[in-house]
C-alpha cells in the first residue's frame, strides 16, 4: 500500500527544484523495500516510475477512485521529481518513501 502524504515543508534551491527540509533517512531494510517497490511499479522496465504507472498502482490499491489516483500521483510527481524529468528515479522514489514513512509514524 502506498501512502500519499500532504506536501512537506519546502524551500527552493537556485534551480527552483524542491528541497526537503525534514527528510528522514531510510534504514537499509526500508531502502531495499523501496528499491523493490520501485521495480514493481516500473511496469515498462525503463528504470523510472511515470505518473501513469504510479496512478495505476494507486488505483489498483483500492484506496483511490480514478480521479483521486490521478491527483495523488500528480502531487507525488510535483513534490518528489527533483530533476524535473517527469518520472521518479529510484533515488527520487526512495525520497518519497522516506517522507511517507515519516508521515506514518
């Protein structure tokens, strides 16, 4: 199950990309789980999670209606796509999971 948190406190760096203020580090087990989850969500195997791949997983979880899954995935992409590439790399996805884990605690 993927938890989609509210946007974290943010500040902007010189390239106007979001920098996270209170990012918690993942444990080795959490980092491994995030890596495995990234691989599962990356259905086309290109090494990056697209908004449509994330939307599909959110919708399949049963926690979101189609519109909600689209909005939630857009929020995740807007807040965690640090390089602005339109997808989440494994590192960006791990940052998202770090924030999601800290929000659940």
